[in-house]
């Protein structure tokens, strides 16, 4: 089962789940479910890794002079490519 085929059949569950995880709205059960899902769904895994990379980047950069917008844009574009 892959993310893209789910998306094609109009099943947005992957993205909803990912968004919830990233927003910190997911229950422990949902988090576990998503962790399992990521192991079979490369698009979700990649999107998750990228989102986390952005967060870390923002956190580290915000302590100094702020994140360089080009870099954030670049990462966002990578996410869009995956989506
Ligand atoms: Zn997925």
C-alpha cells in the first residue's frame, strides 16, 4: 500500500495524520499508528523527515539571526515535490 495510490483514490488520511503528528495533536495511539505507517509509506516518511528538518532548522536558527528564507523555501519546495 502506498501513499500515492491512496491519494489517487481520494483518501487523505495519510496527510491528515501527518499534519496531526506535526501539530502535536495526535494521540499516542495515532502516533504509533503513523510510525508503523511510515515504514511502509515512503512519501509520508520523506514528508515527515523534511518537516522535522525544518523544525530543527528553525529552532537552531531562531536562536541566532533567524532562518534564511531561501533555505526554508528550498525545503518547502522539496516537500511539494514529494506531495
Ligand atoms: Zn502515507
